[in-house]
């Protein structure tokens, strides 16, 4: 029996299963988060956010050509690239597991037997497919993110080092080491997570060269491996470019030569030094030096992919993050400067006293002929610091979280013990182990579980065990059992993996230690190194898939543990078959069965439709202000790839604080004219007017925005304040602002229809809602002053309130967007959601918007489910406004449209609230049948949720999820009153009884 052929076929069989799985469950278009940016940038070869992914862009660009000109298919084929990369990861994982298994069970020089082949192949299939169907890996496999290709690079690198190990005694074996180096260099252009395999690779090399290591030497090599990781991550990735920047600065600013001459000199020096070193190592027969230098050269070859970003930045594409057209901006781009620094081993706590500010470095920008100063990097000096600072962010929302989570009072200063407790309980526990358990034990739902509490937990399906962790599992509610992410693995994959780990350590400590090292470095070590703040925008489980990959190896090797310990009384061949089958059902099959529905995105296209909705609901030649990832990236995709509404100028307020972004907004893009920005480049260039603070000058009257703009742009020292260091800065002297309005101009531009001429205000008056002005706010003020209502201005409706600058009473909802309209404020409106523009809102919801198949899709991810509530609220706002105006016929059409497109299923608590208000509108429309049916459905859902919460409270003898209990009881009580008002006496009484019964269950814990 030819082992090599069987091994090859087995690997490709796993590849085929994985590829078919991912293609069948693939997102058919753009997904949320970064995917829209990656697809747009790949399609038009643009520059993505830091630290860039040029290899990903090039590969995705290649796959985009498979659409053959059909722009609506571009995203699908780019997603295919992720699917195939993920399947490739499974292929190399299979070969990695079989290589490790063969090395362990087949003695050197021994001929492999049939029963050994059965066990080895079984291990490979079980481990590879377990990872294929793991929650976090599957999620990234069906969308256009970087993590699929990053995983493929890691898998190839680890497989490559095992290939070297198996051939290390042969003359040309070192070619595999060079192959590993080159792939690792390329992987930097995908994602730097791949670098975390370096310690494991070094140990494979070390153990091969030193068959009998001592514990002292192992510890020494561990520190060497960490140092090697640091050299690559900082020395090669960052300091090579940083050194090039220093050389260019000297040649340009000191020697008066042209830009780039210093870079050329440095390149010649670097290449010359490497060539000399390689030649020297060959002549002197210094093999270790030769390998290190060749490794470095190939890493640099792969790393050179970042030249793509510099080349494309020179072309000034629409998406040109950081404008890396010079070596200084490239250096800061690669250094991820925008993410700031986080303390690691020693630093401040969230309430450490700030005593001073120190300069930590200088910032340079490219001028006309020389590099110019763009300010300095600075950091606070703190009065007190601690070892292992984990609770360091002083943002108010983070401080509140730290205090609530740890139970601190206002005066408490976190100690080393406090920080370690937070590290293990929250960062390592809640934000890593919870993800690990999702993948190999089971998952409760797809809600955000970063805050702890009842949502987003792991869950096994073994109710007595789950009850210990989560409380009573007697009456599980719809939010769990009807959630597609309710996946129960009954601990089986975890148990098989632990059996595999124990077996591996018993049979081959060196290899098991290497897998353990890979597991730790790609898991817990990332947790410690990143030192992430709480309350992230989304769950971050995708960052730890490397550790899940390592554990999947042990799941595969669990076949041997089962074979030797459970089926030891059978013949070896039968034991191998039984162990493989049991492990196959215990891990990959149950994972695939439970996980398919919550990973199947083939029926939903919410992100694509929502992005198109944002654009299509804008008036011609509009300016659309967005904020954050999901407001912006899908919209970029719709415009840059599908060419939807190229006349609309999309402005991301998250980026509007950067000079390079303002530069782009002052140019034509697609069919959109430049923005009406009068700022001169020297007024907003990096290091100039980065932030201007509010200083109350006690100005009684409101000040015209043009005057404020003049003050903020003034170079007159009288308009500035002097800081402690003698520098002078512009300040905002008042928050009470106004903008004069010409009614005729507003009418002539069609901003307001003629029938509403009497509603036009003579001036817009508002109170600015922040304590500082950024250059982005400055540019926005400039647009407001000089737009003259010629271009419609919109803000997306989902952005944080502070981004509206205090203009809320002039922002009218037209659906997903709020339009800025200079109308006299309606004093009857007390809440922002009541401020709607009925005609365009009606047209958008009834005729323009697509709804992403949310009614019938098999599964909606967390963001899509949130959008269901957002769309429901739009319908409610429109219905309420139209009913108030007496437009009953049109209102009934709107209600019918709601019932046609909005899912009947409840995806969240917020949708319970939204459904209640829709039901109220149905009663007002006298549609009693639909209203009563919806009330009953809502009450049934709420009752089941409250019953579960009561069960949990009783099992823990304390009130659990108090906020949720109050919410559900509150709306159940509202339903009692609503049905009573609309004379549904029988229904009202049954709801009242339900309310009283449930309230009584919580009463014993009311004061607890």
C-alpha cells in the first residue's frame, strides 16, 4: 500500500470537502466590517487601512477578474478566494497531522503497516475537518477578509518546517527552510499573525539538530525564539523602513539631494551587505550564518510586496489610506501609529495621576523640497505605575467597565494582583477561553458576550453542566433555542483533543511541546501582548484561530489515544477504524451538523443591500457623512465596485481628521465634484491644527460659523492662546453657533420644496456638542459655510450622536440617512427619532430600499440582525408620522410592506420594543387581527424569556439580568395597557394574568 499516494489523496479529499462547504455557505456579495474595503481596494488596486495587506489585494484582484465584467459578481469571486485559501489551510493541516502522527507511530527504518496507515489517515481526516468546521475559522472562510489567507500562510509554513525535518539529513534539505522564509515574508503582506509560528519553527529545527536537549538549553532556545520573533516583527518589518527614512532625511535635508536618494543608497548598502555576508559565509563555510542571511533575504523578498502600496499611493486612488507615497508615511503606516501605544509589562492604571508630558519622538512629512517637521510624538508621565498593567485606559466607558467588572470604588488604585486577576478572568477568560469553548464545546447564541452576563456564552448541551455555569437550563428561551448559533458539541471535540494532547505528550514530548508552544503563542500570548481594552466594536475570536489550529492537531491525534486506550482489546486495524469513526462523529460531523445553519450566508445579502440603500436614498450630487466600519466599508464597495451612485461623495468622519483624506475630498472622485472646502493645504497639513480646544470666552450671543472659521484659521497671535511651553494654538471661543440661511437660495436649490417655504428658518442655531475641534470638524464647518445648499448634505443615522456636532434638530430622517434641512425647529418634537421627512422616507421604504432577504434568509449574523431592528424602527417612524397626518390608506400600505419584508422572528430585545410600536400602529389602523396576533406572538416570546430568567434567578437565589427583567416586564405591562386602550378586554386580561404570574416569580429577589 503506497503511503505517499494515500496521504496525497487524503489531503485533497479534505480540501474538497472544505472547499465545497465554504462555497455552499459563501456570502454571495459583500459582508460587513472590513470586507467592503478589501474588495474595493482589490478591484481598483487601492490602499487599505494600516498595516496594509498587499498580497491579499493582489490575489483578490486576480479572483475579481473571474466575474468577467459583471461587477455584481466581483464580491462573490473575491469571497471564493477566501474559501479556497481556507480549504488550502485544511489541506496542509491534514498533511501536518499525518506527518506528526507518522513520525510518532512509525519507528525510523520500519516499514509502515496497513493498520498504521488507517490510524494516520483517520487522524488527519478527523483533525483537519474538525478545524474546517470550527466556528471562528468557518466564519472567516466565507467572506473577503485577510484571516483566511493568513491561516493558509501559517499552515504552509508549519508544514514546510516538518518537510525540512523529514529530509534534514539529505543534501538539499535546507531548501525547505528557505521556502519557509519566503512564505513567511509573503505572509507579512497578508497579516503579521503568521509570525507567531516562529518560536515553534525554531524548536523544530533545534530538536532535529539536538536529539538530547537539556532543560537549560530548552529555556535558552525559548528566549532565542522570542528574540527572533522580535527581530522579524520590529527589526525587519519596522526598522528597515525606519532606517531608510533616516537615510533619506539626511540625503535630502542635509545634502540637498532629491527625494529617494537616501533610500537608494540605503538599499545599495543593505543589498551589498547581504551579498557580502552570504559570500563570506560560503567562503568560510559558516552554515548557520549562511542560513540566517538567506532567511533574511527571502523574508525581505516577500516583504517587498509592500512596494505595491507605495506605487498605488503615487496614483492617488480614491481609497488611499495614509497616502504612503514617501518613506516617512510608510514607516508610520507599517508601525500602526494610528492605534497608539499600550503598556505591556510596566505602566499606568486607568486612574494613575498624569504629572507631565514628555516628547517620545519627532514626526516628519514630505514638503515641496525637503522633509518638514509635523510635530512630535508625546506621552504622559504618570505619578504611579504598576507591573503588568491591564486596566490602563482612561476613556470613561472603559473606566466604568473596569470598576463594575472588578467591583472597585472610586478611590481604589489597582494593584499588581488586581491586574493579574483582570488578565486571567476577563482578558484570558472572557475574551479567549470563551472563544475557545465556542469552537470545541458549543455556543449559546451569536449575541455580543464581551460584557459577560447572559449573552454570548459557551454552552455544551449537557444541561446539568451548563446549569453550573449559566444557571437553570430547564426552560431555555427562544433567544437561545431559536438562535442559529445555538451549537451543542457536548464537550466531545474538547475531550478528543485533550486525549490527543495527553497521548502526544506520552509518546513524543518534543513534538507535543512544539504544538503546545504554537498553541500558547497564537492564543494566550496574543492576549497578553495585545493587552486589549474592553468594549471592542465586535467579538475578536478571529484573532486566535492559530491556537484553534494547534488544538485541531491534537483532535486528530486523539484517534490514537482512543485506539490505544479505548479500543485496545480489538485488532490494531479494527481499533484504528473504530477510533477514527468515533472521533469523526465526535468532532467534525457534530460540528458541521450544528454549525452549518449559523455559517450559511448563501441566502442573505444584507450588507450589499444596505450599502446600496445608503447611496440610493441620497438626492443627486449629495454629500454623505459616514462613521466607522459598517457605515462606510460596504458603501465604498457599492460605489467603487458596482458603481452605484458615483455622484454621491462619501465622507468618512473617522478619517476626516487626516490631511491626506482631506486632500482626497478636495479632488473629483468618480462623478462627484470636489467638496466645497476652501482650506489651504498649509492650514490643515499634518501637525497643524490637529486639535483646537474649546475655551469659554463668555460670549453671550451666537456667533456666525464663518466668524468661527476665521478665528480657527487665523494666524494672528491675538486669536490664539499661549501654552505652557510657549507655543500658540487656535481655540474655539464659544459653542453657541449659527449659520445664516437664505430662504430663496434654499428654494432655488430644491433643498426644501416650495410648499414648505414657510418652514424655512432665517438661520440655523445650535450648540456645538464637543470640547474640541479637529481638522475634520474644521473641514466640515468649511463645507457648511461654503456649500450654500447647492449639494444636499446627509449623515448616516447609525453614527454616535456626538458626530452630529449638535445639529440634531436640523437633521431629518429619510431612512438610513438623516438630511440636514434649514427648517424652523418643531417644538412638539421631543425625541430625535420623531424628526422625519415623510415623503422621501415613504419613497425609500416602499420603492427604493432592498431588504437583503432578511425575511427568508436561513441565518442573519449579529450585524444583519441589528439592521432588522433599525429597519423596523424606520417603518414605525413613518407609520406614526403618516397616521398623525391622517394618511390612513398609505399607512396601511406601509404596514403591509413591513409584514412583507421584516422577519416575524425576534432577533433581539430591541426588536421586541420595535414590534410593540408597530403593533400600536396596527391598532390605530384598526387592523385588529394582525395587531392581536402580533401581541400574542410578542407576549409568548417575552413570557418564555422571563420564565427562563426566573428559572435562572431561582437556581442562583438572586435576581439575574435585572436590566433584561425590567425591560421585558415593562413591555409586557405596556401590552396590557395597549390592549385595554383599544378595547381588547379578553386579551388584556390574559396578558395581565401573565404579567402578574411572572412578576410574582421575581418579587422575592426585588431587593436582592
